[in-house]
């Protein structure tokens, strides 16, 4: 009888995108055991993940282009509908909930309509909101995207308006968030830090968490977390470029240099750099960097919030016992799934499982001998 180990299917990375450089210093022949990835996804419901970060409300205002205004050379859009979704750290929370994990969010919202809508979203998902503070002197960060199109055409984003907090959190609110974060860290398998720069988290606060596993997604101040005890981080390529005032482009040597520097400067166990259509680059201590080409289409429908999905799956996989490579592969699958959805979206355990099984079936079909077929 063939052993179960031999029956397990290996995932082979998709072909690189057209136009990608042929020679790379980042190893791209990594493969993982798909059966092992399925086992990891099956362990998601047993995990408790804390999320500390900046909660954002993503609004989408849709309309139909009716005519050109007489007042100015601008289009008049007839309003159809307004939708709202959890964004930023709140989107990471929603992804974790849809992946069947128990999630414990920590942060602050304003005592305003946007803050109330975010809390309503959480409650409808049966997410514990006891560690989310409501501050009267705080404006909930809101990103409003205006989408327009002609009748029977696909809507396109024509404008985005951001409303951001214009004051700092009070010292008492910051202290309360830090206290709740420390309490959550004691109960959670891992803590995910989502820093969008609005002030709900700080490197000093995170340094005192003493979490078992700590992951970071920081939009503007990646290197400020160098002494915060971060286990792994998932910046995108522009964030790494901004941190070091450099540009990667198609220079894979530069990517490797910046990735290794960030790994060392932040004292990380692992760094995942997301690269859009060029996939992901995984850096680990004492290992050759590895490239993971994108899963699915290189023509995304909507990339809004994809980074939140990536770090949510990456963190949850690590908490479930995955290696950094396995966690990165699962995050890559999740990212490829979520960018094919419109608006700020999430990925589910069922979708991840279906994608893994589909690939396993395809690999079996291509590797079977003529007699087996």
C-alpha cells in the first residue's frame, strides 16, 4: 500500500507573469504540501486571535452617470446606493471571523455615525466588542469611494474622500487601549497589529504586550517597530521602499537587499513582502528568500483591503502551527481569492479549502500516468 505521505500533493507555484525578469536572486521553486495546508485550515476554528489597530469604515457610494453639469465640466451622478464595510484593522477582524477563528478586537471608534456602524457590523457577526472604546473627542476614520458608470456598464471609482481623526487620543484613552491589549494578549494564540497611522496603536504600546506571536501590518512607520518584539510583518513593496527611501521596480537584487535589511532591522523571524501581480517574497532568518507567484488572475477586480486579508490569514495560519512558508502560501491563496471580489471583502475557510482541493485535483491530473488516467 502507498503511504499517506507519498499520496500527499505538492503545490507548485504558478508561472510568473508575462514580462517578469527571468533571472532572480529570490528563490522561486518552493513547494508545499497541499494536504498539510488543508489540515492547517481545519485548525482555524480552534484559534483565538487578538487584533489591535486602527478601525476604519469603508464606504462605497454608487451612482449612474446622468449628464454633464452646466455649472462646471463635471459629471452628474444619480445616486443608487451607499454601502459600508469594515476597513483597516476592522477588515482584518472580519476576515478572521469569516475564517471561523475567535477574534478579540482592541481599539477605539468615535461616538459618531461611522463608529456606530462599525460596531453594528461587529455585533451582526457576533464579534466581542467589549475591548473597543468609544471616544467622544474622536472621529472614526472613514474612506468614502464614489463609483460611477453608465447603464449596463461596470462601475469605476471616480473619487475618494477620506475623513480622518484630526486630534490625538487622550492619554486616558491611550492607556485604556494599552491595558485592554495586554489583557487580550494573555488570552490569544496570536496578536495581529494593524497600524494605519491614526493613533490607536504605538510601538511603545506593542512592546509591552508580551504576546506569544505578534504580527505587524504598518502603513507608514514600519521601522519604528524595530524594538517592539514583532515576530513577523507583511508590508507591501511600496511600504518597504518608503521605509528605506529606495525603489525596487524589476530589480530583484534590490528587493532581496531591502527584505534582508528589514528582517534584520526589525529583528523578525519572517518578513512577507506583498508585490501585487508579482506575488510575494518571503524572507526568513538563515534561509534563502523565496518568491511565491500570485494565485489566480493577475487582473484583479478590486484590491481594496487585500493586505488585511493577507495578514489575517498569515497570522491565523501561524497560530495554527504553520511554518512561515506554509502561512505565506495560504495568505497568497487568500489574497488571490479576495481581489476577485468587489468592495472590501473577506475570504472564508470554505473558499480556501475549495481552492486547495482544486489545485490538488489539477496536480493529480497532470502527474497521473496514461494508465492511471
